[in-house]
């Protein structure tokens, strides 16, 4: 019997969804257990509310130096929390908004991320692979950076409009696009998210997974940034459309067919196909793989010669429109008989029929 031809080599990140699910569960559970064990070293919500005992001797890096925590630091921390909550609609002025909706847009995550995190996402995170979907919660893996001691990181994304688009009457592709353009919540198993950003996600109400009430008094006391490089790369993939649109379309198709929130794994073959399609789409991308904010993309578009030509054409049209309005008698007067004859002669010389010439002259008179 003839030997079976070897198929295309599989990407090293491609692993059975069941194994990846178990690995992610272990990591998130280990994080939760460690967080509970570290409770005595945490500046908790109760502490922030005024119950902090200075005898505990907690430290902060606020102001750029490692030093003991003071009462003024707590005031600054609360102000930073309120700023985050106002930005994400959880607080109006100094008053918490009762019943405020949660979630954040993928493009907002990119826009609010720090330049350093965006740069690392562009340079170091090159692979995004969906692993499974359960009722609009998508388990996604990314590669880790070359310096990391692990091969991958696990990002969980909950699409908040999933249930709504299942029944909204649009075809599956349009429903998928609406879901991806809507609000979401996210989580990541990496240390940057755990110690820098999970608290921000929790107070902003776009956290998926375990909540965090411990203020990052050492690593991120000013609450700057919003997401790690793994989450940023995932958001850029969601925002880019194309390959991820097709995955989301299959999510909607499965949801409508099964009417179930049972976990749907992405097979090894489907993971590999997703990678290959993503690579093809990346090659076609006109603006490369650099992750940019909305303002940076707008500035890039304005610098393009085609954009400048379009702007110049709009200016000329606007000037002509103003001239037709202000000097209608001169600009909009009908063509003279001499002009008719000249146009007719030119069109005859180019082989136009009498019918075509009559139509052209009629159009000139109506202009």
C-alpha cells in the first residue's frame, strides 16, 4: 500500500481544544488561589473606603519612589478610580451610576492602551487562534513573547451582544459583524493583566473572570493603560474583520442551529486553517501589521496622496458650487448656438451617431 503523503506542517501552537481548555482552567484557578493567599498584602476595597490601618505598613510607588503608604495616597487612589469609572460610564460626577451597563468596544481597548503595550503587541504577539466558544464567550490563545517562559497565553473574550444578534433577523455574517462591533469583556492569564490591568477592568465593568478589588499600589498606582499586549493583539484581530468575521459567522450559525450554550471546540484542522487564512489576510493588508489607535490611523490616512487628492477635488467642487449659486446668470446660462455647433462637429469627427449627439446636446442644455 502506498505511503500516505505528509500534510502541511502544523503550527506548534495548534493543540487540541480540550487540552487548551484544561490548561487555561488550571492557570486561572491557580491565579485565584494565589490571590486569596495574598490577601494580607492587598490594599482592598475596604481599605480604600477608609478602613486601612497604617500599622500594616503597606508600600506604594506613587511619585516614583518605593515608600510607605500615606493617607494622601489613598485620596489620590480614590480619585484615580473615579476617573476610570467616569470614563466608562460607571460614575457621573461623584455619584456611581446605578444599573450602568458594562463592557467596552474592541477599538476603545486599543485607543486607551499605552504606547508601550501597543508596541509590544505589534512586535512580539504575532499569533491569535480561537480555541472554543461557549454562548458568546470565546477562548483565544496567543503566542507568548520570545522572552517568556511559557509558549502561549489564554485570553477570554465575552461578546455581550451575542444573544441579541442570534435573534435580530440579520443574516449570519451581518449578525457576526454587529456582535464584533459591540461591547465585550475580557481576561488574560498573563502577569501584566493580573497585576496591572485586572483592577482597571473590574472598576470599569469590562472584566471577564474573577473580579479584582486589590488596588495596584506598586505596579500601576496611577491606573495608566488598560490592556496587556496579548489582549491588544486580540482586539486588533477582532477589529480588523476578515478572518475573525468568518469565525464569528460560524459562531452565530452554530448558535442558531443548536440553541445551546454548550462549548463548541475549534478543531486542530480549523485552528490551522484560521492561522493560514490570517497570514494571507496580513499579506494583503495595505497598512501592515502595526497596531494603531483611531487617531493614528486617521493621521496616516490624511498623509496618503490619494486622500490629499480627494480633499483637493472636494475643495474644487465646493468652489464651483458656490460660484453656480452666487453667479447663476453667468455660470448656469444655456450653451449658445455656436457652442452647440462646435460640440456637434467635434462629436461627428469622433464617430458619434446623430442620436448620441442629440442626447449630449440635451444634457448640456439641462446642466
